[in-house]
C-alpha cells in the first residue's frame, strides 16, 4: 500500500470519527427520553435503550484517532517527543473505547472506573497536544500554536468541570470536548492532503 493511499485512508478515518461522534450526540439528544443538552452531560446519553448511539459515536471517534495515528506514523516515525505523542494517540483511542464500552449503569461498579477513564482522557489529551506540537508545524505551520493553545485552554477549563452548576454542565462539557473533535478534524484534514504536498 502506498503512502499516498495511507494518508487518504487516515485522513478520511479521522474526519469520519469527528462526524460520527457529533452525529451520535445529536441523534442521541433527539431520541433520548427527556435529555437536556444544556444541563445533562454527555455520559447521561448512555442511559436507556438508546445508549448504544452515544457509545457508537465514541467508538467511531476512537477509530478516528487510531486512523490518524497510522497516518502520522507513516508520515514521520522518528524523534522522542513524536514517538511518545503517537503512543499517547493510541492510548487515547483505547481510553475512549473503554469509556464507550464499559456500561457504568449496568449494575456494576462502573462509575468509579468511568471516572478514572475520564480523568485519564483529561490528562492524555493535553499531553498529546504539547508533544505533537513540535513536529506538527511541518505538517502545517499553524498546527503548532493551535495545539498549544488548545492544550492551554483545556488545562484551564477541564479542571473546572466539577465546579460548574448542574444547570449548564452539559453545555460546558460539550464546549470543552469540542476541542478534541476540532483538533482531530483539522489534523486529519491536513494528513488527507499530504499526497498533494512534498513530504
């Protein structure tokens, strides 16, 4: 398989992951019984017979991260920061899959596990952005500063989540989580365009 084809597959997979998780959230809100996206968190969509929709969206997001990891590995596979960035990219995907597939409402002690997985995501994401920012500038110059800005915004806003009033915690969580989707979508787009560039 040529590098060009891998870049195409990687980029499309990442973008579809973004679209999938957004669609899962929107459709879940539409069909879920009495879900208020302003006050209710994303995790609340996992409750009930339509919970699989949200889980599927998260699974697609995780697959998008794995697809991006493949494309970025083929594009550049050297450098300590880059190596650990790629490793965290894969770990982030695995973490998201566990968040989606471990049903905390199925009569198991899943709430604690769910919370730990979310905490892991909260730490992995900014670490990913900082480590990869050094080399993403070679993919597209603005991605270096964008990644660092996103990491900074995340580190300021994410820890405030427990302090947010329950009346708006759903909207706040979705706003913060959008950083993940935007970053994945932008980087995937530029990986998709790599065949059109000299690399």
